[in-house]
């Protein structure tokens, strides 16, 4: 009976996971019209989501019915979620895993309606999705694939700690592959902190505070490398000794006075 209800779009409206500003539900039939409107919105879908742009209402409904059916299965092959604003109940977009291997990994993605862009939605969606993958499905890593021309998503994935693992060509163009290992509760807490940083977006090229923090972490890590420390000692040790000598001489003069 539960499977029939899910296929009919009457799946339970208990959230699967939540974040500070959003609630993440199974793709309920009551939001099929919102999803269809999103697929038809040029600002939201183009140029990076062209295959789904202009999808017919029947095709959109069938797509979401398949998503509901998968979630109702004993071992889901995908886990797609509706993003709903806590405060207003507005349909914000979709997120989750289009390919799911319980106990192993999930291929993450998100579609955010144009009016909600640059407001940190992807950061909260990624955080909520990874918590769900780890806690409900026992996932150990998140993967992602995005077009090489999708600069905002490339920047977001890199800033969120994903490792770039490869590239391939398909009918849509050059695709970039990414991987993010999940390392238990500590990693989950770090991901929540990073998701908060990702919400603060600057005015230039969608750069956010998380990107700056990741760059700082990278530079600190590089500074600890033996080769870098050897270079600093060989090039700046003399200047440091000279500066220390001058400082001591100045202190001695001050004491003598």
C-alpha cells in the first residue's frame, strides 16, 4: 500500500532531512507542477542543464514518479529530494543523489531556481544530502559530475572540499568528475561549518567565504611542506637574524638610556 501511495504522488510529507533554512522532502506529487515550471524556466536551466529544459508536463511527472518509486524501494537506486523553504513553504529546487549505492556512494547534484541563486542554497543542500547519505544509507563518499563550462558549480565543488578525479567527453561536452570522502561525525561537523561559510557569497564571480577559507587552508598546508620550509630558511634566515639583531640592539639602547 505504501508503494502504491508513493507511486501516486501521495508519499508521506515527513522530511527526510532538514537544514537551518530548508526542509528536504521526497518528491511529492503536490509539487510536480512546481518542478515542471522549474524545468521550463530558461534562467534556471540554461545553459548547463539543457537536456531537461523544456521537458513536457507528462515527462516531468513521469520522472518524479520514478524518483518516488525508487525511494520507496527496499534498496533505492537514487534519492532525489525537493528543497522547500522553512519560512514560506516555497519550492526552491531539487537535490540529492541521481545514482545511489547504499553502503558505498552517491552521485550528488542540485537544481536551484534562478530566484534562489547566490543565497547559499547549494551549501545547505550538500550538507543535508551528505548527512542523509551517511546516516540513512551508510554512504562513505559523494561523487559529482558537471560540465567543464559550468564555472559556478566547478567553483562550488572545489570550495566544498571535493577532489577533482578525472574528465570525459559525452554528447553534452567535456564533463569533470569529482569525489568527496566522508569521514564520520567529525567530517559531518566540518561539512556543516563549511556549508555555513558557503552561504556568504561575494559580488565577484560568485566567490564565497568558503572559497577564501579553502585557499587559506591550502596555503597553510603548503607552508608546512619540507621543501617550502627549506626554501624559506635558505632565502630568509639571514634577513630574520639581521632583524633580530637590530631589535636586540634597539632594546639595549633603550635600557641604557
